[in-house]
C-alpha cells in the first residue's frame, strides 16, 4: 500500500497576491527569468520578484513592450536589475539564441507565456501554434537552461522551474496521434487544454529527471484572471467563460492575485511538491500522471527537437 503523501499547507489563499508572498523576503541573490512578462500575470510576477530584490529578466516577444514593462517595474520597485531579452517561444531558433546568450547561474525559471488563438495557426515547422508556444517552446527553453539551473542549485541548494498550467488540462490529454490537428477538426479550447496538460506532465518528469541536480519543477494554476490571453477569444469562448463564472465554477481574480503562485513556488519550500499541483491558491493532488505517458511525451519532444 503506498505511503500517503503529506498535504501541502500554507498561510496563503486565493485572495493573496504575489507581493504578499514575497513580503519580507530577500531575493537579492536570485537570478530569475519570467517569460511573457510584458503584461498580465508575467509582469506582476516580475514586479514582485524585483520588489524582493531579485535580478529579473523579462523574456518577451515584443521587446518594445518589454522595455516599457521593465521601466515601470524598475521605477515601482526601486530595483534597477530588471532587463529585457528577446524570446519568441514559437520560434525554436529564437529559443536557441536566448539560451546561447544566457550567462551564469539561473535560480528561477518561470514559464508563464501563453497564447490562445481563435483559429488554427502554425509555426514554420507546421506545428500547431498553441502547443508550439505554450509547451514546445518552454520545453526547449528549460532543457537549454538546465546547466545554468544546475549551477544555480549548487549556489542556493535548489533551483526551480515554475510552469503555468490550467484546470483546462482536464479537458484533454496530449493527443499523441494528432498533436498538431492535421487530421481532426481544430478546437482552440482543446488545443489549449492539451498544451496545459503537457506543461503539467513536463513539470513532473523534469523533477524526476533533474532532482539529483537540485532542480525542482512545479505546475501551477493561477485561477480565472482576465488578461491579454483572452483578447482573441471567439464569442463562443467568451460565453463559455461567462456561463462558467455565473455557475460558480470559478471567480475572477485580479492579476496580482493570479500571479501569487509564481514567486510562491520560487520560495524554498518545506515540501518538494513534485507530485502535486496548486490550483487557484489551494493544493490539489496527488498528480496522477502515468509514468508511461510522461516518458513518452518527453521522448517524443526530444525526437522533434532532433
């Protein structure tokens, strides 16, 4: 009979903000990367980390928007160690360039960026855009920065990857037989769901493979937050969310509340919750992903990368 896993306990809840989490912390020795940090949850995450003294890189596709965000964060936190770097997660060459240009240790990688286009879009490789951006790009980034994270772990005892997932993952597994919607009808919600499933499963597998290097990965669900992620939603998608909110499935949170998990998982925890997910400020788990699916997903991505 398996040994019961201890519950994760915390004084934070769904109303807590990212700044509540970092209050009183000194992160001046932490180097962090936040993807998609020019707006929304990523921006507030970067702000909270900077307020605690961290050296923060905003990894963004639009560097002009990133520069505006960096200036705002530096001004509001009195922390000048906020910089911008170009990163297009849908472009594997851009990911490789970002990795090559990174120097020194890395202590915290927050894979926050995401897209939900309302129509089928593909990358130059022919990959479906949501899976390519939300998962494949972050996978390549994490893999490429492994050595930097390992150095960071040796410095601080642990390095961490935070992958932003969603309860949408419950709507679809990774459809390995047709990941890129080459034979099935395109459904933007299903595409988003499988990308979030991949993010969650990758966090579990990354911890299994890299724990000996001091690297721990967590998948988190920020809850319902209105951000630019929904800007391309169809009317049907908007109505779906409105109906779910009206039924009490979720309650919209502020962006600052939605960002709570990102720096929270960057803290050195008393428990390594690699078999659990955090959902909307509350622990969920254990995360029941079959090892076979995790390994298959990892190997398939490595084959694509080769």
